[in-house]
C-alpha cells in the first residue's frame, strides 16, 4: 500500500479549503452560542420587558430602558453581521469545493463526511474519534499525500466513544439529542438500527455507522457514558484493545469529501493507530482477510510517518509509552533493522 504526494496546486487549494472551513465554523459556533432564537420587547402588566427566547424557553433581560434598548440594537446588528459573514463564507466554501472537484481531489465518501460535519457543528467536544480505515483520510491530509486507490475503501465508519463521559449533541433549540437522531435528521433518514440497543446504524445503500468503546476493566464496570439517555439511541459496543486508542494523543485534520467539501476529523495519533493495527493483524480471532489488510495499512502508515511526519517520531521514547503487546509489534520482524553484516 503506497501513497503519492499532492501536487502543488492541489495542496494549496486544500489549505485554502481548511482555512475557509475554520473561519466558517468559528462563525457558526458564534451563531449557535449567541444568536439563536429571538430578542424582543414583550408587555407584561403594562410594562415592556426585553425577552430572549430560544425554542420554548424565554428569559427576561429587564424592563425597557436605554440599556435594554441598546442591548437589543447590539443583538440585532451583531446577528446580522454574523449572518452576512456566514453567507459569504458559505459561498467561499462552495467555490473551493468546485475547484477541488475540478482538480479531481475529492476523497472521502459523502455520507461519512456529512456525519463528521454535523458532529462538529452540534458537538464542539464530543470525545468521538474516527478509527478504522477512514482514519487514513486524516493521516494523508496531515502528510499532504493520497493513498493508492482501494486503500481507503470501506462501507462503514467507526466512531470510538470515550465512555468516561456522556456524549452530548446540542440542537438549534439548545436541547440535547442522541447520535442516532442527529444522523437521521441531518444526514440520511434511511439510517436505521436493528434493535433498540444497537451499536450500528445502516442506511438504504448499506452504509454503516458503528459506535464502539473500550471494553471496561473489569468487564462489568459501569462507565458514565456507556448508556445514552435518549430512547432508541446507539449504545457503544465494548471491544477489547480500544483503550489504547481512546487514551492516545489525538490529531485533528480536514479531509476532503468526494464533492470537495471539508470533513473535520479527530483521530488517534497515527503511531498508536498503526501499532493497534499491527496488534489486530496478529490476533487469532481476527478474520484472515482483515488481518492482511490490517498489516498493510499499519505498514503504510508507519512508512508515511517516517517519510512525511517527522514531528511524530517512532523512537525509543514513543515505544516506551506503549503497552508491551503493542511495543512488541512495533519492533517486530516487519521492522527493518540496520545492516550489521551477513545474516548467517
């Protein structure tokens, strides 16, 4: 499994896309934090009061006065400025996406990219990490390369949950919603679970979203975020070995979807991801076809790190941070040793 360096034009346009996205999401965060709902004077017992309303919740900001009148004017002016800024940035995103499409630079399938955008919009710090094959999109974005065709092909997206805290996603009405409802309402209504406590959603095209979490130690230990407070929401499946990835340092990257739009990703440090893939490739309970792909992906990411990501060294200091199982794999027979003479 090899990778190719991006040409200068594509690399530059991807940087431009990332910059526009970052400015857009900052403006969107501000809108959701400060400008949702309405602000207006309402009469109560013959007196005008300034009310701020979001959904069904209203809060009085005081009786009419020069201060509340100025507050209302500042709110209206700032909200309009934010609206104009978002419109301009949205047009810029559309333009950048068109440029990247014309360059043939689209990468991630549309459905997972839409899911990742909605997760970022509705949850600034969800604690979710993308693992599995889709993480390759983040690592190639970090390194300014693209993996060879077929390396990133997959029919699902694995979302790793840190079950030490609850997953909270905020709606436009300032209420919380579950992961399943967010995906169904904002991405694709055809996504359905197989039962009320499933860890997987599948849409009409067969694409799957899987919520997984580390297997607790001991296995019967109750984790704060293991159960969703929302009826019918996804319940993360506990899987052995994921503790390494949930505790690993994270990296953030902006991948590009097939239509040229940004896909914000948070993934484990690629060194830990590669070590985990090596570990999976040696497990007796792993399907043989998956073991071969695990090994190929791990070796490709290790090569990528060594050639393109010197800020993430695979050295003795890093190896010392790994559990023994992973350290043994990272220094195993696949690793090329310095030439010390004939291998008699």
